[in-house]
C-alpha cells in the first residue's frame, strides 16, 4: 500500500536531519518490501505500492526568503542579496556535508526570481517557493546516491492551483489526475520526493498554499493516492496537550478523532495545519504524528475511530497577535451593517482572525500580526475609530475548569477573555 510521509523544516534543518530522514525512509521501504506479496508481473499490485515523501523548506528558510522579498520590496537590494547568499550558503554547506556537489548534483538558482513590475504577492510565491525546490532536490539526489529508488517531482507542474498568490486554491480535479497518473506510471520508482506547500498555475507560475502548508500537501497526496496512512514526522513525541517549550508537564494524546483534531488545529495548535484534516477524513485515511528522533515510537493517531472527546485539558498558544478594536465614529454603531464592511477589509488584507468580540459600541478582532496589518488598520480607520494593542498572545484552554483558568490567569495581564463552560480563550500581554 501507499504511504505518505511528511517532513517539516525542523526535521531537515541540517545534514544529520537528512540522514535521519534516509533512515526512516529505509525502514518504511523494508517494511513494504517484506509485506510485498505481489509478483513483479502483477502490475496493479506493484504500482499501488510506494512511499510519497513530502518535504518543507529546510530549517527557517521560508522566513529567510520572506526577508529577501521584504528587502527588495523596500528598495534594500544589497541586504536582499546578502540574505539570499546566506540562504544559498546554508544549503551548500548541507550539500557538502552530505557529499553532494553544488552546481553539479544540484542546480542552484543564481538570481533572485524577482520582478519589480509584479505585485508583492506574486513575487512572494516565486521567491519563497525556492526553499522547497532546494530542500527536495538535495534530499532526492542524496537518497539516490545512497542507492534508493527515488524520483523528484516538481509540484508547480503537478499541484494545479489558481493564482491567489500566497494562498493559492488547489484545483482538485486537475491535480488528482496529474498526480495519480504520475504515481501509476509502471516505471515509477518506489519513492517519490515532492515539495510541500507549493503548486503552480495553468500558465506555469509557481504558487504557495499559505504558511505551514506542507501538511496540507501531504493530506492531498494521501487523498489522491488513496494512501493507507499519512505520517507527519515532527520534533515532538506526537500531539501533546501543551507546547513542551512552555509547559513543563505535557501529556501525549495517543488517539484523537478527526473532529477534535480540527478544533485543535483551528485554535492554533502548531502540530497540524487546519486544512489537512478534511482530505483525509473524506477518504478515512488515518493521520499519524510521530517523532522523527524516535521512529519506532507510537506517536499520535487521528482517525474516525479515534478516542474522544480529549480527556485532558489542552493548552494552545497562538503568538504574535494584535487586537484591533473598532468604535463607531458617530456613536450610531449598527453592528450588523458594520460587520460585513469590517470583514471585507480583513479578508482583502488576508488577515487571519483568531477571535472576535463585540459590545454595544465596539467590535474587537484578534488577528495574527503581519506586515499587512498596518494597511488594514488604515482602511478600517476610514470607517471607524480604530485602536490596537500588539505583542499579545492568545491562549486557548480546552477542557478547562475554574481552577485551571485561575491558574492560567495568574500573573498575566489579560486584555480580553471569552469563556464557555469547557473552553477559555484569553488574550494576554506577551511577557
Ligand atoms: N516551508 C513552509 C513554511 O515554513 C511550509 C511548511 O513548512 O509547511 O511555512
Ligand atoms: Mg517550514
């Protein structure tokens, strides 16, 4: 059967990570071969086997590429170039450590793919997508040199999207056809290495699916290839009830239902991308989250028959939030009429809303802070008196109790809180 493995940036941030990926891929391959009861002559059986490896950009490359564009966008060409050179040097160092020859084994993109006549968002996709193109080439060539049967796939030609730059919408029908026919080719090697997060338009432009979108790619692959499972390899033991970097005592949630996973993801849990559940649920494909440092560990399993509801309190931090409050200019605040205006502006600036609260005369929205917020605030200021607070975090506690809530509030400046019987959401000042 087909398996989909997804490796995030942290798991391939250096040569050691790539060697670890090789080890994990070999384990899967050995497993498949030994279970392979099929005869080589039985085409159908043989073709249905394989490992689809979806990879993100290495380490913090995506952030670094965003900086390249921001420098260019603000006319700082020298800084852009030096950041770009740093990114290339970082990859060259990994290649060398893996025994690969830069420029011979792997083609390096010399020039920054930037066209000042194009909109920011379109340039974003051309520049930022190079992170995944580099990581997958390095990994594919390395695995090949280690004697593994590997093919590199160029997702901008296979995952068809529209041209909603930075958040492209996937055309499922076309992508499914392209990807499954590539997969069903009789001469396809057993392992395919493909980029997460990126796709392409019908006229050949590269697109991206939104930050952290590689999980979503892996889920789509699982759906298109009717995989037996999709595994996300992470730097944590699985899905935990809290971020171990923040909470000292975390517990692993070994089994979850899709519906609970979706809720966690939408609250901002970093482990899974919100869009990655639906393609899997549609085909009842389990999603496994496993530690790349300990591949034999059980990790967490998300499936229809998972255990639910989750029976431990879950803490989800969403950092770098900004709380924007709008007040009517003439006190004739009519919420119903203002809402569509507000959300239209928010939508046009692609802000990600994490919480909404309204009173008789105000409406507050908590959004992920980004370089687009300032423009949105300008646009909102044309209609409302706008104030904002930044350097905030949103803490969501699922399965809370009054005691847990009190404890969570202790010593923190609470800007806003929303609580239901079992869920608390606190907007707090970052310390
Ligand atoms: N490299 C992309 C990002 O950092 C996609 C991903 O990691 O899922 O957002
Ligand atoms: Mg990444």
